[in-house]
C-alpha cells in the first residue's frame, strides 16, 4: 500500500505543476482582457472630453 502511494507521488506533483501553470495563464488572459476594456472606456471618455473642449 505504501509503495503504491509513493509511485503516484511524481504524477501528483506533475499535475499540480500543470494546474499552477494553467492558473497563471488564465489569470494573465483575464488581466489583459480587463485592461483592454479599461483602455476602451478611457479612450471613449477622452474623446468625449476632447469634443467638449473643441465645442468651446
């Protein structure tokens, strides 16, 4: 029984590394999407302010 648990240990470590890597990739993609959305909102606000200043 103990030998079988030891045999699965490297596979468990490998799966944990893959899960950590997948989490980092997911987090990076989510962060990039949020930043892109934020930049779009800021660009829209900047164009509105610019158009208001041009109307004066």
